[in-house]
C-alpha cells in the first residue's frame, strides 16, 4: 500500500477534483484533494506527497505564485493544468519550475500518463547527481529551449517540431555522445506526448534528421549505431 | 482653426460668404483705384492737347460769331495753354508727304464733313512734346484754327475698368476654387484614409476634429461610429470568449465522467462528442485571440512547419504528403501559421482521400498550396466559405468534426495578419487547392527586425 504514489490535486472545481481523484485512485494512486493553496503546505507537512497536480486558475493565491513558492522549498514534481491557449500561463508555470503541463479539457488517460512519466523522471533524477533540468541547450549554433519548447537553427529561425520530436531531441541533448537504444529513447520520451507508445523511434529520428541535418541521408548529428541505437554526436552546452 | 472663433465663422458657408464678400470688396477697390488713376491720366491729357477737348473747342469757336471769337480764343489760350489754339485767316497747306495720318482719324470721325482737318507742318520738337502734332481745321466760314495735339493712346482703354474687373474676377474665382478644393479635399481624404485603415485589431487613431464646423461634426460622428463598432465587436468577442472559456469546465467534467462508463460503445461515442465540443471551443478561442495574446513574429523555417503538420496528419492515418524545399526561412508567427495550415489540411482530409501540401517560393512571395482530390467547392460558394461560421454543407449538421466552420476563416485571418491572403482554387481534374500566399519582401524586412530582437 505504501508503494502507491501519493498525488495531491489542487483544483477549485470540486467536481473536477473529485472525478480526477476517483480516476487516479482507480489507477493505483493515492489521492488527496484540496481546493486552496493554503492547504497545500499543511498537507505536505502531514504526509509525503509524490506529485502535485496544480490548477493554475485558483481563487486566492494563484497557481503560478503557489508553484513558485513550492519550488523554493521543495523538489516535489508539479504538473500544471491550464486553460487552452493560455500560452503565457503555461510558459510561466514551466519557468516557475513545473515539470509538465496539460490544458483543459484534458484526457484523463493523458493526465495519468504524464503523472507516471514525471514520477519516473523524478525517480531517476533522485538517483543521479543531475538535479535541475537546464532550461536550454546549444549545439553547433542550434538552441533548444525547454521552457518555451522551441528549437532555433544557427540563424535564429524557429524550427517546428512535434512534441514527440522535441522530447526526442531533448533526450539526445541531455545525453550527448552516448549510445541510446530504441528502448531507452522510448523510455525517456514517453509521457512527453501521448500516443508515442506505438510510434517507432526510427520514424521520429528520420523526421528529426530531415529538419536539422544538412543532408538527412548522410546524417552527421544523429548517427545510427549498428545493433545499438542512436548517438547524438555534437558537443552540447547548457545555455 | 482655433476653437475660440465664433460659431458663425467656423461654418463653411460663412467662410465662403466672407471670402466672396472680401474678394468683391477687393475688386471694387481695385476698380475704383484704376478708374481714379486712368481719369487722372485723362485729365492730364486734356491740358496737354487732348483731341476730344479740341473737337469741343472747334465747335465752340465755330458757333461763336466772328467778332466774339477774339476774346474767346484769348480766353481758351489762357485756359488751355498747351493746346496752342490760334485762329488763321487762311488754311495752311497740308504737310508734304504725310499720306494718311492715323492720328487724324479721331478728329475726322467727329468733325468731317462740316470741318476739314489737315495735318499742319510742324517744327521738330524734342522731349516731352515729341509726340505732339499740329493740325489745322477749316471752319465752315473759311477761317481756320490751328492747334497742337497729343495723339490718343490705347493704354487707358487696356487698363480700363472692364479689363481690371474681369482680371480680378478670374483671379478671385481661381483663388476661391483652390481654397474650396483644399478645404474640402483635405478632410475628405482624411476620412477616406481613416475609413480605409479602420482595423478592429489595431489601435484606433482618432480622426482629428478640426477644420470648419461641418467637417468637425462629420469627423466627430465618424470617430463615434468607429468606437461604437469597436465596442460592439468587443462585446461580442467577450461574450463568445466567455462561452468558450466557461464551457471548458463542464467539458472537463464530462470527459472525466465518461471514463467511468462501463459500456465501451457508449463511452467511445461520448468521447467523440466531447472531442468535437473541445475542438469547437478551441476553434472559437483561437479565432477570438486578440492582438495582445498573439505570439510575436519571428524568424522561422516554414518548410519544417509544413512537414510537421503533414507528419501529424499522417500519424492519424491520413494520406498527407509534403512537397517542396527542405528549408524555407521566412518571418512569421510559427504557431499561427501551423494552425492555419493544419486547418487547411484538416479540411482537405475531410473531403478528399489524398492531400498534398506544396510549398513554392518566388522572388516576391511564398505560396503554401494544400491540394485535395475531393469534390471541390462551387465558385459561388468559395467566398462565403472563407467567412466565419460558414461550412460546406448548407445544413448545419453536427454529425462530423467540422466544428463551427471556423477552420478556413481562421486560416484566412492568419494569412492576412501576415500580410498575405488565402484563396480557394479548383484543381485541374477535381478537387480543391487552398492557397496561402505570403509576401516574401515584407517577410524579409521583418526578418532583419526579428534577428535584431533575437
């Protein structure tokens, strides 16, 4: 019983929070629900919280500032819920240290997938010395920004990427010069985007090559390693 | 025009009346002055031997009994010394080789045939008297009169009152016309420009309320009308946005509830309906996004955007292919352009089976053509299709995922916000081509700005 992750849902709409709790509980989570930011600290003191699902539209203290305050004292993973199109909120939330976001109305299955992915990542990072994920990486003049989720080429032009492609490139940048198997890549990119599970990593890699390689048929950045998987060869710097 | 001026003076008709009155006064003054000066000239001429005076004097002398003439001539010589009027007992012979002397025409017209006029021989004179000429007139009684005359000149007639009047009427009418044209044209072209540049999304620049009272009234009415239109649109926008926002909470609840429906078929149907509702509210909200929340234009690779859209639709099982260069750099709003193209591809996949997204660039523009092999759209419906809330089907059925029919109009708005356009064309065999054209020149210009910002 104690192994179940404990999720704190901060949401002012009681029906939504109740339904989310019901859904998460039926999917092997322990759930506590609150509708106010003030309660969060008390609940965090009372018991171990593994992850917070935070609605940014809260009465009283809004989600953004709550997120910022939580980050100063705790490393607890946070998944924020925003309204569709509220780009500013999403970016602010991620800049304030949220680990992932979902826009309303959301698919509960996707919420569950993201929660699991974030929990898995935080479990990995808890073991590894790398704590804070850097905001941006640069390689060969390219720049990938985790918060605004964009890739720019050496001339500063924005390159469009799907969520899955972005997740894959981010995974490469976090592990340059290492051979990554397809399974590993699937593992690290999972949860970044729902629907990735069925998709072949090879397709993603070829699409990514088409966008960033000067000659996609003779790739110089993402090398295929025979029998192994893929390796990202450029020198990556944290920006 | 300062607001301190009296109400009367600010009206166009008052200004016109004042102008006309003023020009009449000026004309009057000029005519009076010209008559005064030409009279003075004539007066001076009378004492210098004006032929008209001479004619009167000849008749006076001729009508005077012979024994009274001597004192009369004396008196005349005293009064008109320059005329040098003298009586002669015999008519002097005509001047030799004189031919027809035009200077005598005036005298002949008035004195012939009762009197006989000849040019008298005259000594050479210099200076002021050089133009003077001597004449002799034979009276009916046989005696003669000699006098020194000055030739009549045309100049007084040319600068005479009629010429002056006509000249000044022409000048003042021209000035009046120019003034009226300027006074009316400037505010009218301001109106035209303001009406032309009336953009609901942009900042409203007030039409300056100056000029004559009527123009100011029109400018004020125009400004108020613009504000009312903007307010009306804003109110509707807010209402639609509020609906879009508020619907999200119940949709979220329904979405969550439907997860607990045991019956698979029913749940699938419900999720489909909810997805449709979500797509609609998303469509409305992205349609209504105002300028403040719109992302900034930046340097971007349009080709990868199109590839991404094609890949996303291909992943959903549609046959969508991209044809074009691997990289095309433009300046634009990446998310907006992606949405616009996604809307067009969504449309294409709904009506056709195979979709091609073609990117071509020429010297002055880039063209994104989304080609499908569906039934196309009749020409008469093409324009209406680009308007909001209009869909291909005449009946507004909700049995598909076509939403509110906002897809094409959102694409059009995005294209126009980039200084481009969206056009619908027929494909050669069958099908439709939705074509977004973006200006390359403007985009290049923006690229420099974006690069500076970045």
